[in-house]
């Protein structure tokens, strides 16, 4: 009886793990689908983030949220007047360039993990003729309204917080 119980237990555990994996892959695919298409990114500011949060949560201040403090020091990204264009061509292909289309780069990308607020992606670009690749990870904090992703905040995983973040919107929503 002990062997039969352990065998049943193992099957239940295997089934549970399989269901968890299927669920995780499903979430990653849904997240990837939300990102497909063109996005325009600019350096994020504390003021812009506070405005987005105000629209999302109402006009009440969020004292413990650093984004609601516009007195925050300027980040490295904010020192540049830069616009970045990401085109998530497919669930594994990404085209990046400056906002004017210059300095284009092709890459592959994948969703590594998802959370309640966003996801972590890995972007791999070729570094040149020697066929070596550079992999970088980015945290995306999704800005969703009524089930639609209207923007996302992108920050590099492991980068100094002083670097800052870029906020991406669809070109038709870029203001």
C-alpha cells in the first residue's frame, strides 16, 4: 500500500508541475503578444511617472512611492534628448533604432518571467563579425488600462538606478 500511495503522490506532483509550466508559458505568450508592434521610448521622469500614476490611481498622492516625488534627482537617461524605437516584429524578433530610424539593430528577444506588474525580457544582439552575441535583461513594468497595454517602463536588470528608465508608448499615443 505504501508503494501505491507514493506512486499516486508522484503522479499528482508531476501533474501539478506540468500544469504550472503550462500556465507560466501561457502567461509569457500573452505578455509577448501585448508587446508586438512598434513602441516609442523616451527617458522617464519622476513628474511623468507621477502623472501616469495619478491617472491610474486618482489624484491621491502615494507617499511611499518614489515616483510621486518630482524632487528626485535627474537620471543619466534624462540628461539626453533621446527617442528610442522598438518594433517587436514577432515573439522572438526585435528591431531597435533611434526614434528617427537611425542606428538600426536587429535582435532576438524572449520573455524570461512574468509578474503581476510586468515581465523580464532578454534581448540578444550580434556584436559584429565574430558571431558573438550580447545578452541583456530588462524589467518591463506594464501600464495597462482596461486590459490593454498602453505603455511600459523599461529598466535594465542589474544597472545602477542612476541610469534611470525609458517609458515606451505606441506611436499613436506618444505625446
